C-alpha cells in the first residue's frame, strides 16, 4: 500500500510543571529534508531525535517542532543580587540619596546582567517523555500519510484502468490501421500510373508495414501497466519504483504514437498521454 509524503502529526504531554508539545509536518521531496525547531537547551538531543524521525518518515520535506512551556513555578532564571544592589547604590548616589528604593529597584532591574540563567542538564525522565510524545506524533503523521496514500491509490487504479481500456481500443483498431496504410500506398502507386512489378511492390509493402508494426509496443505496454498495478498493491510504498515504471509506460505510448500513422489511433495516444501525465503529477507526492 502506498503512502503520501503529505502529513501532519501533533502530540502534547502535560508534566507537573511543563507542557511538552511535538509537532510534525511533511510535504513531498526527492529525499529527506528535515528542519528542526526546538529550545536551545534541548539541542544536544537533536541528532538523536532526527534519527528517530528519519527512520520513521524516510522521505519528504519535514518540519519538526519541539515546544516546552513552563506551567509551574520552576524557573532557571535568578536575580543577580550583587549586580542589582550595586546598580541601586550607584543610582542612589547619582540621585542625591533620596532613598526611594522601590523606584531605584525598578530602574535597576532594567539594566544589563540583572538576571542570570543557569544551564541545566535535561532530566532523563523528561527526555523519555519527549521521546514518547515524538513517537505518538510519528504515529499520527503516518496514519495521515496512509489515508492520503489510499486516496492516491484509488486515483492511480482509475488511471491505469483507463489506460488499459485505451490500449484495448488500440489493439482492436490496429487491423484497420494496417488496412488503411496498405490502401493509401496502393492508391499512391496507382496515381503515378506507372507499371510496377507486383512481387517487388508486395515486398516493399511488407517492409513498410513491418517498419510501422506496433505489436511489441502493445505487449510491453500491457506488461508495464500490469507491473504498475502489482507494485501499487505491494506491502511497501515505493514511489520511486512506480515513477520508473511510469517512465517506461510513457516510452511505449510515445513509440505507438510515432508509428501509428493513423489519425484515429493517434487520438487514442493523446488520451493515453493525458492520463499518464495525471499519474506523473500525483506520483511526485508518493513516498
């Protein structure tokens, strides 16, 4: 079953003093293009988190966001008392010893270095909570991708079925095409009003018809369409493989069109190209 590269997953976990939110968004891309946003205090775990995401999502343009919101009274910031007292003293001296401490404190707290933050190591339990939230978000985004993939699969099956019907029409039309080509050649020779060796003419006619024979192309195109359907129903999502098969389908359709030399068949070829183009557009989003 195929998967889309478009997806979204989000999971929140509430701790006693923090709310942890993990958010994942993905769009189509030829390879894995992962952009991570997280607080600087958690950057040491970025590579490990990236590896977890890469193993699960494989391919796509992925935006990963880790948000940690403090909901309790804990804080890593502390007032730098020595600096604040020194500011108050200097301000008091400049102001002429007016002694309005509350006002001086308000001014001092706006000055540089009045707050100090101590870097704390990530708590192991907290990190396990982050991993759990990431796992749940990955589950959600993969479900989303599978649901989108199911929609794509139905569309592909419809397009392939349409191509098979058009190919059947080509096969049924081929005898009329060969007859038409033969009649046109015979008429062209008759219009010349020249004596032509019948045996030699028949040999040249057979050579000409063989040159425009599409038997091999019809067989190969049928095989490619069948192979596409089988690959579509396989257990793994393989967008690149389906892309290669669609290229081969296009090659056979183009060859039939160049050899047709028959307007009704060329019209069928145009319809086949249109269906294949729609497949290729959607193929860009398959994992």
